[in-house]
C-alpha cells in the first residue's frame, strides 16, 4: 500500500511534512539575507512558536502523530550506514564544502552520529564538538551554507497521486534541500515511495529546466495547475509532462499559468490557493489580468507519447470553471483596494492552506483578506494570537492557546475548529517572523496524505 496520497488541494489532511526553524536561522545576517532569499532576519524563538502553533492546527485534522518533521526522518534514515554514505556522496557531488576538500569532508562526515550529521547537512551550527577538528567545523558556519528556506517544505518536492515529484530548484542556495527530501522519500520507511519525476537523477544530468513545488497545485487526480514563474521554467514543465507520460500517471492535463517573473510572486501559490473544491483566494491583478500585469493560461493535454497545447484568452478561474465543470467562487486577496491587494499579497494573503474543505489557515495580519472571506463566502474567523507550551511538551495536547482573547486548552481548540461539522472556518495564526522569508502556511507545508473528495 502506498504511503503517499494527494489528489487535491483541500481534502482532509491526514499526514503532512514540516521542517522546524532551527539554528540555521541564526546564520542569517544583514549581509547574506538577500542571497538567502529573506527580507529580514528572523527572531528564532518567536518563529519557532509561530511554527508550533501552525503544527498544532494541522494536528486538529491529522490527529497527534500525523505531523512529520524532516529532521526526525533524516536523522532516523542516516542511522543506516549505506543510507548515510549514499546521501553524503550525493551532497558532495553538487555542493562544495567550506574549508575542506571533498574527500576529507566525506571521511569526517561519516564519523558523525546521525542527529549531528543531519544538523550539519541542514547547515546548523553545533554548540559543541568532539575534538579539535569537530570543534572547528561544528561551530559557527559549519562546512555547508545554511538552509533557512528549508522551512518552506512545499518547494523541494510535491506529492501527486501516490508518488512524489522531486524538484529541481532554481537557485543554488536551495538545491541541497531537494537532495534531503529525495533521500527521505526514497529511504525512510514511513514515507518511502516511488518517484514520478526525479529531477536529481544523476543519470539524467544533461536534462535542463527548473520546477519547484510552490508552483504545483493538484486540482484533482487528473489535473495539475502549474506556474511558469521566477522559479519554474518552460523546460522544467516540459520535463514534468514527459515524466508523467512515461510513468503512465493518472494526470491527463496540466494548466500552465505564465506569470511575470518577479520576486513578489515567485511561485503560483503566492497568487492563488484553494479553500474548498469550489472556492479560492486570488491576487486579482495577476489572476484576473487587471492592468498591464496578468497571466496567460495554457492547457497542456498529455496524450501518451505527445502533448497538445491550447492557449486560453480567459482568466484562470473562468478556464477552470468552464473546462473542469467547477462553479468556482473566489475572493480577492486584500479586497478590492489595489494598495491592500499588493500589501497583503506580499504578506502571504493569497497563501492559504486547507486542512479540510472549507477549513483553512492563513496569517492573521491579512485582515482585509479575512474580511473578504467572511463577507463574501461566509467564513467564520478565529484568531490564535499566542500559545504556551511547557518546556518538556511533546505534543500539542500539552499547550494552551490564546484564541480570540481567551486562553483555552488544546482539546477545546479541537472542539472549536470542529472538523467535519460543516461550518466554514478561517484560522488566523501569527506569522510576523515566519513571513520574513516570504512564505505562508501553504509554503510551509508538504501534504503527504489527503482524503479524496
């Protein structure tokens, strides 16, 4: 039986992969933050709390134990000597160690305990080492550049159907992320699966093109919506189409959304995400093509060993409504005011994540978008402003949450959200620190299993 299953964007979440922000964040500086793709430096304690609140909300749908963390899966798989050697070889083939030649780096890395090795590969400095060599290279900086963007688990890989697609990341600072995801997707027993597309397959290095998970939306078991953006290009999408046909996957159609390549909307999920099977939030200046900036929609049909391409003149919601038989309703990120649209798109106001049809998570700072959701689609809004977890807390059950000005227990939070009750609910969570990396709840999550709808 497959350990992965995602055929839509909104079915009840059963399993999801996250990455906790860690000491790699402390290596962001005013000098390197732009290269590392962050708008500002993060305050790690607050970012960690915001991330934990997100995980607690996700567990309302998955149940305790349904949220997996990359560092845990990675350190577990690295306990196997063969897996450890394989991953170290792969990383050293594409990433240059700092201050050591590759052979010395390999010899040293293979001596490290699994948890320490996982941290080193993520680029986390260690608080202490084992000897003079380890003290030097486990300290500040390490032998690999840090991976602060690894918190955005949407991008390095994406589950489509019962398999996974490993991304080919556009920027060098993120390419090691896909190697780590590929490793756990192939080697960890809890999620090991076949790969629909392996952009890192060393036997196919001559293939060009980039594709990132934030540009891939799974509309249904037969249809993907893929952004051609700042991070995903034509060659990457063509490679995806060819891989899907070669694997005889269930996907028959890809809607390609041609986006202006801008940092402000580097991925498709920064301008459109789904709330339920027939509701979405859009950044209308692009999605509806208002003004001089707009998107073009191509329909790519996968026909076994060839493709057929059709260009649409209508906006994406109209195309999906007509071609897919969806009576699609939408609200505008930021409402109807262009200033608020731009401001809230920048703070991830179009980057919603559904844990159940009509039960969604977004950053609380996007007030105009939340008001639109309430006024036009009838969503109830609850705000989680803060939370407290004991130092030894191992699950969300141990936390207390400040919800709409009142402290409540986790079981009370579960009852308030009431998955399956039929009410439409937007859960607004804090994101003042996490949003500094330009990613919202959709960016922070990699669904591993969703119910069909």
